[in-house]
């Protein structure tokens, strides 16, 4: 009987190995039956600190961000976004619309790249983050009226689709820009405008200090609105345990977090590629069920970019391994569930 028991044991171990290595259906952009992530998850909702499906099941979305659309808008098209969905297993695309530095305030036509991103997401059945990319302008109140105008238009056109996620303030920053003084009042005004049209889709609010001080927002969160989340940004080569402790403190207070931007480099977008530190962060996000979007799809040649310098200059997608940076190869494998994150 011992040989038979040994054989059965080997077979069972093999089956368990296959099961453990099989990708979780929740982490697929398109499942084996051909259903897209939006078809499966539907209207997203906030459940405690977690993102949830329409049916009330917790879910962790994973995806990619564009680089600034004024510089890398050529990738905000059907071909590239479909390639990222089908080859990279991307569930959510973030359209990063800067305001200054050649962005929307100075060049309103950039909005068309956001629209093309949304239309591609609707066609492909993935989620899309519409990012009002506050950065060098620091204080979100500076362009509050423009933000209300912009998000009102987006909500009127697309608010009935479950694909839409509004990110209303990317990275407010500066010592004079505080949660209670500038960020929260801005957020309440913009959220009110969106909710007058779209009562359900997720709205993500930036937090102080380049969206790192989620613990500060947790002390005085926005009330009277549902399906509100708060963003945490990090770069694996710069931010570590101290920032994770801030996140844990915020989560303990019940703050729902969505990492709408993180990089495998340091905070400059360069400075090296940090796979080990990235894995620590990815494990942390998995543990807490925090959705994330990696920065970013560009061919500048910087470490946080997915492509090597000057690759795919026409924005066609269908990248070969030689087109990808070390970060690009790493993130692709993570999204494809080829790198195990404990």
C-alpha cells in the first residue's frame, strides 16, 4: 500500500501546485469565459477600507498609468490600451492630465486624450481613472472652478458607465497646502458637483504632501458622500516602512485607500530600479486589498518608465521584450501573475 499512497500523495501535491499557481479570477482583465473585468465586477463600491464589486465582494484592481498626456498622449489609444489589457492583464488605466507644464489649463485640447482613454476603456471593458493631475500648481483651490467645469462635463457624458473613476486631485503639495485649509474644501466642492450628476462612481481624493499623508486625512475624512477613497503615492526606492506605517494608521481609522500612482524607482522617476523594495510594497498592498496603478507608460528612458528610450515612438503597442525597461518587464510579470506576491 505504501507505493500507492506515495503515488496518490504525489498526484495530490501536483494538483495543489497547479491550483496554487492558477491566476485568481479577480486578478484577470478578461477571464477564461471572455468576460471583462467590468462585466464581472460591475459598479464598484467602497466597503469599509476596501474596494468592492457590485455584488459586495472585495477586489484589488491593478493597472497602469499614462505619463503626462501632453508628453506621452500617443499611448492613450485603443491599440496600446488593448495591448495592456490583453498582454499585460491590465484591469485599470489611468489618464494623467496635468494642469500646467503644457497641460489642460494651458492647452485644453489635452482633454481629448482623456476622452480617447475613456472611450477605449468603455470599448475594452476595463476601468479608467480620470486624473486631475495637480502637481507643480500645488494648491488645488487655484483651479477649483476649472476642475468643477471639467468633472461636471465628464460626469454628464460618462457618469452612467461603471468604468469611470474620478481622481480629483493628484498630488497637492507645499507646506502652506493643508488638508483642512485647502485640500478638503476643494474636494468637497468638486465631489458635490460630481455627485449632483453621478451618485455612484468611485471618487478618489488626494492627500497632503504629494499624497503621502493619508493619516492626516484619516483624522478628518470627508463625510456625507459615499464611495469616496483617498490616494497614497509612493516610489519604492524612496519610500519605505515609515510610509507604510502612515497607511496602516489611516486604515485603522477606517480610511479607504487606493494607490493611484507608484513607481519602482525613486521619487524622481529615476535613480535606479528597486524590485525587492517593490515586492515589499506589493505584498503590503495585497495584504490590505489596496488597488494600485503603476507609473508609467512612456519611452523617456527613465527607470520608472515601462519602455526603453525611444521605443514605440508611434504608440502602436505590441511591445517585444527588448522594448521594455527592467521596470516594464517586472510590472508586466506582476500583472500577468508570473511573479508571485506573497
